[in-house]
C-alpha cells in the first residue's frame, strides 16, 4: 500500500523516464501516506489510443467518477 496504476497512450518510455516516474511518485506517496518506499507499487500500462474510450474512459473515468481526484477536461 499504496498502489498506483498509470494508463497512457502507447509510446516509448525509456528506462530513465520510468525511473524518474517511480522516484517522483514514490517520494510524494511516502510523504503523504507516511509509508516506506518498499510498500509502494507503480504500474505503467500502455493503452492503444483506439481502445482508450472502452478500456479507460468509460469504465474508470465515467463509471468511477466518484473516485477521481482530478477530472480530465476532454
């Protein structure tokens, strides 16, 4: 705890960028949740743009809007 799953349009992300994502998000979560780095998990999930609406937008943004901390403006 906590677990973060980042879904994004498919694109190449370098190992350095992945490390930067992990370090930046982990530091924030450690501070906010007062937890050790070892208990944090972060998933990067590429989604094909044509599947975004059916796999992300409808099930996670529209149908679970009550859980959103930040709402997209598209």
